[in-house]
């Protein structure tokens, strides 16, 4: 759904200069930055927002109201700038990975209903995630909620089933996404692209790293490899056995 929405956004942005495509009754879409590429391939700017199950409280609050509220943005410089982040202190997937291996997490990632820090990863999955930068992260999360569930008329995060809870993992999630696409060429010249390239040059000249420069285009993955935790491999092999397909090494 989200990939098709991104492609539709490109088509409409070519026609009108800017487009907004919103989806409701969707599901977890994985890494949000993947869906920036239809726009980037067309030389367009893309911004994507999505909600999910509520895991983040308001600052000083004692119950989860917002999801990790991810934001992704792609800027079509020669080597695209890709911004992909959650507005919670950390993406929930990192806590899930730590929980699978029985590990702990740093203080400040998750809190209980009293606002106390949780470092046990398993407990953190059932707790709440702290907003990124406190009140600023929660404010950004509110923006994401409004631009995803609010615009689409979909379920608010407090009504989205949580796939990390056993009594919820078979329920439809009803997640919402919104894609905003901008065609800089509609401004009439190539000055925007020159500026995008200059920004990336200045970042590198300063000794910094351009966000997203190490990403691999999802349609150009060949022999690139990723590392998987032993617990993840065990899960995959368990499913492979159930489905009677070849197991991982």
C-alpha cells in the first residue's frame, strides 16, 4: 500500500508540483525510509509519516498516547539525503532485538507508569518509550499523529493493536500513513538541486556524514549482507521448519 502511495504521489507531484496521499487501515510497513525512493528516483522530495500502537506518553503522563511516530524525508541530492527517525527516544525494533537476546537497554529509552527508567528489554516492550528530547519529541509525535491518522480518518494510536502483545498480534492493525511529495523542478530551474548538492558537500567538508549515504537502494540490492542476531535466526528457522522450506545456516 505505502509503496503504491509513494508512486501515486510522484505522479501527482509531476502534475501539480506537490501532492499528499494518505492511507488508513494499513499495517506495519517496516523501515519508513524505503518508501522515499520512488520520489528520489524522480528527483523529488518526499516526506512520510506513520502512526502505530501507542507506546509513548506525554511528558509527565502515565499512559501511552502516541506511537513511536516515525518521520522519513528524502532530499534528491546527487547522493540522496535520507532522514529516517522515530520521535521516541529509540525505535521499538531496537528494544525488540535486545529482548530476543535477553539483553538490557540504556537508561532513558523506556519508562514505566511512574516515569521511572526501565533497562530490562523484555519489560520495556510492555512499558512505554520516552519521547525523543522530552517535550520536543512528544510535540513532533503529535504532528505525526495528526498528519497520519488525523488526515486519513484512521485509527488513533491508542486504538491500534500492538503486535508485540500476544493477545493483539492476530488483529488487523489499522495503521495510517501519509506521503507528501514535492517536485523542485516545478519551481522553474535547477537551483534547488545545486543547493542540495552544496549542502551534502558542506557536510562532508566539515567532517560529518550525510544522513542516508550508506543506504542501499531497495531495488538494487544484490549481494549485500546484513548481520542477524542468533535469536532472530532461531525464529526464522522455526518458521522455515513449520512452512517446510529451507532453513538458514
